[in-house]
C-alpha cells in the first residue's frame, strides 16, 4: 500500500534527488479545474478470490464520481496478478469507462535485469488497444541503471507509443522504487509521447521542483501528485493519481469542485481526507490497501477485508478510527 507514524527513513528521498530550484510554497492556483485519477482497489472475498462484482461496482462508482479510474496499479495489487486477471481488469474497465481510464503497464523482472523494451511495449499496447492510457510502472530494469538509463529506456518506449504517463515511485512503496534526479525529469519532459507523470516521493519540495520545471519547459505536461500525505498539492498546479482517493472518490470529486468554484468548504473536506491519508499511509506504506479494504466493508462496498497473501495487514484497532472517518465523510457526500 506496524508503526504508528511514517518513519523518517520511509519518506527521506535519495540524496541525488534533493536538488532544489524553487523556494518552498510556490504561489497557489485558485479556481483551477483539477484532473483527478483514482487508483482502484481490487477487493477480495473471504476465501481469497478477487471479488469481481465489487471491482466492477467500484470502477463504475469512480467513473460516476467524475474521476478517471486507474487500474492495475499498486492499489490494485498489479504485482500479484497473473496475465489473465490483469486482462480481465482491463476489459471490465474499458467496458465501463470507455477510453477515460489509465492502467499500469507492469513488467515483472528481477534485480539486475536489463530494461525489457518489448515486454514494456506489449504491456502498454494492451492498455492502449482498449482505449486507455498506459502508466509505465517501475521495474528493476527501468530503475536500476541510473538516470541516463532511466531516460534512455523511456525514450525508447516513447518511440513505440502514441501516449503514456511516466511514474516516479519511492522505495517506501516498492523495493524497486526510485526517484530520479531533476535533470532526469527534464529528459522525461522532452519525450513528446509522455503527456504527464505520477510523482510519488512523498516530498512536497521534490514535487514543487518538478512543477517549476514543468512550467518552464513544457506547461501542458501534467504532474500527477501521488503524495497521499499532502493531497493539497493540487493547490500549486499538480493534478493527482492517488491511492487514497479509492476510499472515497465522491468526496475527492466534491473537494475538487470546491477548489474550482472557490468554495471555502474545500479546506475542511481536504483536512478530513488528509487525516484519512496520514492514518492509512503510515509505515509500512503498502498497508494502506488493507485499510482501504476495511473502509470498503464499512461502506458496504465489499463483503470482506481480505487481502492477497503477502500483502501487509493493519491491526484490528484501525477499524474504529476508519468507522469514525467514514461517518464524518457522509456529511460531505
């Protein structure tokens, strides 16, 4: 997606990524229409099987809220799915959302492997052929060969695709995660077929640096915040692709409308959603997916809070906190 709070090691960026080009807290951008993408949880039944009716219902719920569903992402346990299940997720999402969805193009590999261009292109084409936009999921081959290798690999993949979304993912989420330097990010901006990138370092400063560079080099490029600990990054020009929004897509959509309309309710609703984020994205961060499953059962969206084998689980004490937040969110939706 344990300790009671996120540990310093869990959010400390790699030393090579600490270059800063802008002061903290850049100007806000009030009245901006926010593009929201929500990483969809893959609920499971009590016997450990994928709860396909619940998956389909939540994709539909996300679309009805006005957010683009993001499937086969970390929130959807993409690393644990076989090819048949990943394909089924794509097919049901395409049937519901048409072309208004994104999906993780994930290639399983091992430490030390080279970047497998053919495999990444095939994963991306499987998404694009169904009308979606591929999000190039991190892999060992993509992230273990330095900044130059990262950029060169994405350049080669970009030449094979009409459109894709990049993905910077910190090691607190997956062991092969990595946040490249700002210079490498500039190389990403220069790939014409890359129209945006999800940034999941959990660092405001690193994301602010990317927004400043984006504004300077390529203003139409979208920076999708993946910072579930700072969901108000939308105030500064980020859009979002969040796992947290799967807990309450309708509440996120309401918050986004308030920002566009200048409604001061934005601040109170954002505070409540951020409380949910800080609670559920504490270390180990992947445990947020079990909290999401608990939240689904509380909201009647799933019959079980089961998770796949090996996925971190939260203590039973989380349920009371989540029930309180769910009750308070009802007043906003």
